């Protein structure tokens, strides 16, 4: 079994007069053959926290809330693992107006393009079961089901392959906490020009490309 863990960073708002609206939106995938070695990273990070820090975290790492030293430790530990990373980023100012008005359609479309590149480049073994686990971004069950069905249909139709797709929280699948840090680092590079975090996992990044 091979695993793909997917997360995003930034937002899909297009009101650029709002200072909280990001200029970029990033989706990233982390590929692993085994979950356990990646899950151990979170355990190792928590083992270094004080009792108060553990309590304040509620059992979950959130990259944007962490101290720089914690983020660096996560990425340095990940860099020692057998993983691959691929991402797509959007310069939101270049996104077509029609897609700006259909945020859920846009997200599904970008995720599918990313998945298509994964298969085309043969970044994952195509002769064994694949599990895609996406970090939950919606509470709406219909939208989540639509996301899973859309990607499953696209993979089946375009590549004649089957893939198990599920949406989980970072509490449920600890590897999502690690891909969150990866995605945050890639976003940090685009949005703020800070490459210091991405450079820690540079050797693991197979592709980082713009969609528009």
C-alpha cells in the first residue's frame, strides 16, 4: 500500500482589498510507502514539549502556530525519511473570474490536476493499492463526498486505476500534521519570499509548479 497525504495552505478568497486575503494558494501532496515512520515524527516532537505545551496543542501540530524551532525540527526529521513531495501553487490574481466564483469547483480542479501529474510522472507505484488521505477543509458532507467522487471518477476515467480516497482530520491521521508543515513551508516561500523552511526538505520536492 502506498499513501498520498494532501493538504493546502492559503485561502481561496479573491477580495484583495482585504489584508487577510492571501496572494497565493498552495496544494501539496506527501507520498509515503509506510505511515508509521512519519507518524513517529509527531510523537518525537511531542516528547520534547513541556506538559503545558502538550496541553495547549490538544494533540495536534499546526504549522502556522508553531515556534520556528519546532517547524525546523519537523522538516529536518522528515528530510531523513523515504518520502516525495509535489505541489501546485496558484497566483490568485491570474485565476479566471468564473473559477473565482466557484471555489469548491476550483479546489477540486486543482487537486485533480495535481493527482494527474502524480500519475503521469509515475511518482507512485501503479501496481499496488493507493490511498489518498486529504485533510478535512469542509464540514459540509455533500461537498466532501463530491470531492471524493470527483477525484475517484477522474482517476478511473483518465488512468484506468482505482484509488481509495478519504477525508480525515489531522487528529485522526497524524501524517496530515506533517504535510501541513510541508504545505505551510511552500506557502511561506510564495507568499513571503521566505525559502528557509523549504530548503530543509528541498531534496524531497519532486515538482513545484504554477497552474496559472
